[in-house]
C-alpha cells in the first residue's frame, strides 16, 4: 500500500468513515475502498451502512442518491464530478419535455416517467412528483416491466440508448423526443429523452465485427448504455457488477471483448498463460473523464478537512427536492 493510501485508511479509522468507490474509479482508489460496486449496490450499501460518514468516490448523482436515501448521514465526495449524461437533463428540460408531449396531445396522466439513476436530484424529484420511478442498469428490466403494467406511455430519461434497448427487448415501439416527429411520438410505447453516455457511444458495430473476425470464438459483453445496434450484436449485456460476475464465470482461456469503461475492463482478468484474453471493445480508450477526475490526493484532502472541521464537498439537497426524489428512489428499491 502506498503511503497516502495508509494515511487515508488511518483517517477513515479515526472518523469511523466508510469509503466507497464505483468500479470506474482509478485502481489505487478501488484498492483501498471498503467496497466497490455498481450504482445500485453503492446506493444501497452506503445508505444502509451503520457508519455516519460516507466518503463517496464516483460522480455527483451517486453521492446525491446516498444523501437522499439517508439524509442523516454526512456524505462527502473528493470531487463532485458530474456524469456528462446526467448533465444532459435538468428540471427545466424535464418540464419542457412534458410540455412538448402535452402539446402533442399526450396528457400528464397518460405518462409514467422512469429516470435512469444517472440524473441529478432535481430531475428525480420531478419524476417522483409524477409517481414515476428510478432505475439502474442492473434493475432496468424489472422496473420497466412494472411500469409497463401500469398501462401508460413510458417517458424514459435521460439515456435514449437504455430506453431503446429496453423497448427492443419487448418488441415495443420507441421514439426519441426532439428527434422523431409527432406521429412517431404518438405511436410510441416508450418515449426516450435525447441523452446518452459519451463513453459508451464509442463502441460501434464495426468494433464487434473486428473482434469477431480476429477471434471467431470471442464473446462480446456490453453495458446497456451502448448503442442499440451494438447491444443487439452482444452475447451478454449487464451492469458493471453483472459484467464482472459474467466474465469471472468464464473459463480463463475464453476470449472476451468488453464494451464499458476502461478502468473496469483493464482489471477484469490477468493474462492467461502469458496471453491477453480480455479486450476493450474499441480502438479508442473508453475512459470516463469525470470518473477519472478523482485521485488519491483528493480523497486524502477531503477527509483531512472534514476531520479538521473545515468540511467541503459535502452533499446537501434541499428538503423538498430530496423528499420527491426519495419517492422515486424508494419505488425502485421496493421492486429490486
Ligand atoms: P452501473 O450502474 O452499471 O455501475 O453503471 C453506472 C454508469 O455510470 C455506467 O456508465
Ligand atoms: Fe456518466 Fe458515461 Fe461516465 Fe457512466 S461512463 S458516469 S454514464 S459519463
């Protein structure tokens, strides 16, 4: 363990704090975290933990989710980096989207909104106010199936790819707000907001074809934020945790190309008999810039400042927003 890693662990022991890290964080942070996980696991484990201080290494919406679910906890983040997808939608954009749907003749009562957890608290609150739900990549299908049973049109935000991928699984009609015309929107069962993850957009059908041509037996594994045309070609689709479990279940000799963030992919498996069997499904390095903003020094400084009663980067959410956002998160947790 590096010196700074030891110092961080010592500070955490002194303060009885919990350090959690998303799988996309740098290796040196994941190494010293009390636990790593996908978005759902981190939200649950951190908010249900007995510890009062949560040091969250990830992107802004993740720390917010813990604070919403467990408002009594002190949640600090070494960097409050905003996931670029979460930044694509705000409460104003949400209101404008609903207004556009109403202009097309779809009433609010006919719409059930589902927001991907990669959205900020104000957007989750809007969804909560309309009796909607949150989903994550690991429970999206379950939440989607529940929502479908309510007999309404689904407004899925902000990730158009995840929304379209869910619609395709059940052969439902989908349309993208702001891209598709009124007629297509009116016909759609699932109306998607026009947001996306810039990292997962990097993976293309060409990448899949390239690896399959080079290694005919290779398995293609992708995150559901990937484009629908890539997801359709994959052998396995899952959240970050599900990808890790799936790859761990394969024989070490099985070649696999993985379409998700590079920090996670690079630590999936060691070389097998000196041969590389695990590949990033892209010629470009799919690094999430905001996840990679956090370094060990940031972690050390934010905990030290907290210990010295000069806290910064503490997550706080106005109570009314938190209240409605919690409704949408709780509905998800009841189902997952
Ligand atoms: P997971 O919930 O699968 O960890 O995904 C979070 C994320 O931001 C993927 O880009
Ligand atoms: Fe957001 Fe994409 Fe980074 Fe995930 S990989 S945190 S969706 S920008």
